[in-house]
């Protein structure tokens, strides 16, 4: 099969690097509106060539590795693809994308969210093996065509991804707590320090803990503005829950209720009992 990847940043570029090793893929091309990204992707040999958006319908599989608002716009312009074309999006939100997929190509479309990534972006951030042993969530798969379901499953299996299935709305609520809210917290942690008068002295003390907590603050503002917009209600609920928990800890510290502070910390430790 032939593959076209729209968006040659971290996700799209890494996908191209990983797909290159599979015998069942004949050709991988890229499409990106950013001229610098196009040149860089070719220089790094992420794809064989760059094509224009209008040429995408000539390929068997089209991956949309672009910001979530861009995915919706792209789908509106892909209504003339062949019946056997598979379109797979890689957006971090799913409900609005699924809702806005044109009816003419709903069977062509597979809504997917590979749960992987780094805080870096652009073609130079591409990493071979980024998807290996990571989770991919496939949403509302019953609405996709049988051929398209099989193509998506084959590709993600070849990437050694762990497949999970759920509804788009369910996905978005879960993602708000496990991904979107933590990004919001990380941006806020970074801004809290940046807005201090003695920020340089504060950062001189920064060690692994602060770097881990603030790492996500390096993420693309364009991408995350779109994600926050699309998943607004779920994100606000998750932020509210976080604020409640932080408020409980704040009050316990303020009132010098050290046994309660200890309990709150110990309760937090339980996450890893579940996770491990």
C-alpha cells in the first residue's frame, strides 16, 4: 500500500520513520503547509517526496498528523477519495472530529489516538520507534468500513501498538484527566516560575522534579490551544477536580494539619499500586 502523511512534525515524522521498514508499504510521501517543515522532512529523509493536498486522493492510506482543528478542515476537503481509501487521524481529541467527518467518507475514516509523544515538535523531533509498545485508542470503529478497520489494525499491529477500543466521547473525558489537564498544569507551573522577579535564582535550584513537572510546558501552543478548545468541557471538569485536590492540601498545610498532609500524600501514592 502507499501512504501519505499530512503533517511532518513529531507524530507524522516519527510515523514515517517507523513505517519505512515494513515490506507491505510501497511508498511514503508527505504533505505539510509549512515550507520549512517540507524542506527539513526531505533533508532528514522522513518521506520520499512532498505532495500537494490535492494529490492525497491518489494514495491508499492518508494519515492526518496535524492539529485537531486542521483535521476537521482536512476531512471536509477529502470527500472525493476512492471507496477503498483509508483516512486515519491521529488527533488528541475525538468527539468533534468524528461528529464533523462528512457522511460521504465516514466509512473511509478511522478515528485513532496514539497515546505517545514528547514535548518537542517539528520534523527534527521525529523518533523511530516512538509508537512501539504504546497504546492506540480506536474510537467508534463500528462506523468505519471493514476494509478501513482492517488496514488500520494491520498498521498499528505492525507498529507494535496496544489497541484499545472505546467511544469518542468516552475517550475525550478520559484524555482530559490523563493528558489534557496535566498539560494545563505544566503550563501553569512554568508560568508561575517565569512570573517571579527572581526566576533565574529559582531555576538555578531546579532539579529532576521540577523538570519532570514542567517538561510538558515545551509543547506546541498551536496544537494545545486546539485541543483545549475541542475538549473544553471535559478539560474544565478535570481542572476543577485538580483544583479541589490541591485546595485540600493547601488548607491542610495552612492549618498545620500534618497528619492530614501525610494522608493526602499517602493517598497519592496509591496511583502506582493501580498503575504497576
